[in-house]
C-alpha cells in the first residue's frame, strides 16, 4: 500500500511564500487522491508490491492495462513525496551543489535565470526539475505528473507548476510564485540528493 507521507513541518511553515491553505489542500487533498488512485490501479496486479520509485523508473514493465494510470498517479505520488522534502525556509545553499551549479551553469544567477525560464515556459500543468544526468546537472521540464525517473534522470530539486500549487495566493501569476519559491528551497536536502545521485 502506498501511503501519504506526513509533512516534516507545519502547514504554515512556508508562509508567507507558500500559504497554509494551499499546503493543506495540496497535501491532504491533491496528494492523497494520487495515493488513493495509485493503490486502486495496482491492486491485484503484478506490480502491487513495487515501491513508487521502481514503478516510475520501470514503467515499461508495468502491465499495459494499468500503465497510464500508474504513470499519472504514481508520478503524482512520487513527485509530491519529493517536492515536500525540498521545501524549507532560510536554508543557505551548500558548497557541493553550489560548486556544481557554478561549473555546469556558469553561475548561480545564470542557473536561477534558466530554471525560472523553464518554470514559466512549461505550457499547462507540470513540473520543472534540476536533475543529474551522467554526472552533469541539467534543467528539465515534465508535463502533467511525468517524472524524470522514467527518463533515467536523478532528481535533485523540483517545483510543482500545477495551478493548484499557487492559485490561492498568486492567482494566475506563476512568475510571482516562482520568485517566492526561491525563498523556500531546502538546499540541505538538495545537497543530500546530489551526493546520493553521484554515488548511484
Ligand atoms: Mn501538486
């Protein structure tokens, strides 16, 4: 059974950048629905016991009759599980990931510009990610609930750009949401993700 993970912080911990009401609805309703629908999809199938990471990394081996449901709802589960962990206020960037960003993007400012452009350039619902691919940092976008694990990429950082993640506070202003989001990146967790991704 896939379960909804508890947040490691209070619903209002990311205020004023991400508001409490959005966090409650996003975690308790949207994320819970992905968990429920994933459980429904895999029930009684050959992949019922697979962890969500394996489902997403190995979609080709998920039975065809449930593959689309697993792609959508499994992606919804993994992406949100991951997203909550990389959010925290007032965490300075760590040296390992800062050095890698300077090396692969030229400077932090250039990285920030490119990442923000990816967020604003994602047409419709989806995600923007910082991933590690063959030892190199890369910015990728995914549509709907698609997940970089399915493309063999190792996620380090992500932002949810579905309207449900920002509409209550920012309405249609995705640019304001991404500006605010830079204040709640948990760089300590991103550093951990980076170190782990280098080892794998
Ligand atoms: Mn979401």
